[in-house]
C-alpha cells in the first residue's frame, strides 16, 4: 500500500515509521522545511525510544521518505492520514481543528483515483463529517472516503503499542475504505488481530471515552490514596486488591501526583466541551478534571508538610520533570505546578531530569538545573521524586543521604519501600501509604 502521512509530530512520525516497517511505502509530509531537512539528515525531532533506529532502517530500505509538498504523494496514495496537532483552543477548552481542516482542503486538491482520507489526530465527534464536506467542496469530483482511525499510543512505549495493539478501531461505513484499511493493518490482523470496524462517529467517541476512562481510573485511585493516608491503609495494596478483579483490571491504578501529558488533560477538557454543546453534561469527567487540577497544586503543600510547614530559604531537590518517564515532554507535567508552588513558598529548587531539561528550561527558567541525581541532592533539605525514571529506582541511598542537608524524601511515585527508606535513616513520605 502507498501511504501519505500529513504531520511529522509524535503520532505522524511513529505511525509513518511503523507502517513503513510493515512493508508499506510511506511518505511523511510536513510544512516545516527545517523539520523535513532534519529528518533527511537522520535527526529525529522527538524523544521516543527506538524511533531513530526504526526511521533509519526504513529510510535505508527505501520505504520511508519525507517531503514538504503533499501534491505528489497524495496523488499516488491509497490512504492519506491526517496526523496534525489538535491543541486545546485558548479560552474554551475545545480542540482547535484549524490544522486538520487546512490539511483536508490541501489533500482534497491533490487527490487522484480512489483514496481513503483518515483522521488519526484526536478529533471531536463529527470532525470526519466536516472533513468529508470540505473535500467535496474543494474537489467535487474527488473519489475519496473519510475514515476515523484513532491512535492509542503511549509516549515512551509508542512503537510497542503500535505493533502490539489491544485493538485497532476503524470508523467508516464505506466498503472500499474498509478494504484498504484492512490491507494496511493486515500484518497485525493475520492472527485474528484486534481489528474493529465501526461507524465513523463511534470511532471518534471511542478515542475520547478511552482517554477519559483511563483518566478517571487514575483520579479514582488518587482519591483512594488520600483516604488511605488518613485511615492508615496502603493504596498500593488497595490497587492490587481491586485490580485483580478482571472487571476492574490492574492497569492505570498507580497513585501519583496527578495525570499530565499532551493527551489526558486536553482530551478530557474537549470531551467535557463536546458534551456541553450537546446538552449532555459528563459530570464524572468534569469532576476528574477538577480533582486532578487540585491534586497537582496540592503536591507543593505535601512537600511543605514533610518539612514541617516552613519553606522559606529551604532548598528542594526535584528528580524528574517530564510528565512521565521515557519522554522529553513537559506538557501539563505535574512538576510545573509543584516547582512553581515551592518557589512561591520561598524555597530554592534544584532539578534533574534525564531527558526533559531543555524543554523544562522554557517552562521553569528560574531554577537550578543539575548534572545528575546526586548533584541535585547536594545540600537539599528535601528530595522530591516526581517522575519515575528507571535511573531513580535504585539510587545509592547512603550516598544520597550524605549529600543532603536533611534526609527527607517525598516520593510522589512510590518507587521506594517505606521500610527500606527508614532503615537508611530517611524521613520518607510517599503517596497513599498511611505515612
Ligand atoms: C495516553 C494514553 O495512555 C494512550 O493510550 C493515548 O493514545 C494517548 O494518551 C493519546 O491520547 O495520545 P500518554 O499521555 O502518552 O498516553 O501517557 P500515559 O502513560 O497514559 O500517562 C498519562 C499520565 O497519567 C501521566 O502523567 C502518568 O504519570 C499518569 N498515570 C498513568 C498515573 O498517574 N497513574 C497510572 O496508573 C497511569
């Protein structure tokens, strides 16, 4: 199959490289000439484990190419995927669809022969209808079908998620489009793979419902963590105890500082807006958003509490800044309100992150950036673990303690055991473990 991917952001680049790896002929298009030139030089603009190698191997094999002009590749394509950004619109929380619609019009003008136009970007219910209308308006003779094929990739695990998906959702009623999409995903469906065909609007809603449900699970266990702290219970065991019930499932029940990233906050906000527009308020999702925002802001108070309430002149070491490990992404990271809260309280903040420091400097310019975890801990009155990078999971505890001014650790990801930390002489505070 010949595939054109519009947008070389996170989703576009990962999907394009993986489709090429399946054996398809893929051209990735981006308006940003600098980005395309960098990709031609073999430079990958995002941090995703394994992506460099995957791109390089498929470029070398002649299956993956990059260009700024969509005309030729769209004309030759069996399927054109729209994988451009859909940021939250300032003010109202709706997804900003201007990039999607601009892409649809440009694609329309370049279509030749039967082509499936696929929205891969996360788009509100009904966007596919508008994309179809724009294509018909721009090029009335075009032979195109519009499908929705949402992605369920996690940053940091995107290639694995693409190649071993729990399911692939394809939303279109057009038989020819279903055939093309089935062919594109054939390598995944050979062993009765998890291909699911639905109506287009249903596929669009599945994406939002999935993210909102996962965000709800996280927020639920975070509230249980707060309760566990008060009643002297252990939220990790609560999560295991409920997660072993197959009806609940064990994943996404890890309590922490609140969810962040480029998807959950944005998508839950957009779902709330869509629901409002249709006069069907989704109160659970509204509550999830409010509880999560509060939680992120409350983390600075948790640190202050661990230090006895007075933060003025204190030095706080922060380990991990990105919204989760294995990414350099700082979008809506819990570290941002935490660090801002700590500095507002009069503390000095030092920080270290294995991949996110360049991005973090733009968000948090007024703190000290360190070489590694031990450099960060030097002279600190407390050390806060915000992101559970593997590098932080087996720190040399005596060395850490010797470096610090006071042996206080606030572990917002529960990556250490309270007994172990006590043995090493730390005053240890974690999430939802009754301490
Ligand atoms: C999420 C979804 O997991 C993907 O399926 C989806 O495709 C993607 O959004 C998207 O819509 O593009 P991602 O944002 O990369 O992926 O990251 P997650 O691993 O889901 O983590 C999101 C946030 O939840 C992080 O801040 C993480 O620390 C937090 N989290 C996750 C918890 O606090 N506890 C958990 O148990 C799981």
